[in-house]
C-alpha cells in the first residue's frame, strides 16, 4: 500500500471519529444531525477507499441522504 493511500485512510478515520464525537456531544439537535451526516459521508468514503463501492453507494444513499432527511424533518417538527 502506498504512503498516500495510507495517509488518506488515517485522515478519513480521524475525521470520522471527530464527526461522531461532535454528533454525540453537540447540544443543538440540528448541528448534531449535520455532524452525523458528515460522519456517514466519511464512512462512505472509507468504504470506497477500501474498494467496496457498492457498500459506499448504499451508505451514502441511505446513511447520509435518507437518514439525514428523516432526522431533519423530525427535529423541525418538534418545539424548542
């Protein structure tokens, strides 16, 4: 494995952990949903880097797009 690919894996994984930590610790629900969507997109990117494009497409479509839309509609429907 080349050093560039290894660096890309490490960078994506570190950013993924940071986004997941932000999704759990942020007090504002909308910010938490955005951080969760970013974590899901980073996970899809990691799957792509691991040469699993079918899993990456499914994660991006369901995990990032559909779940984020459902969470946004749910947060907007609640009162603050």
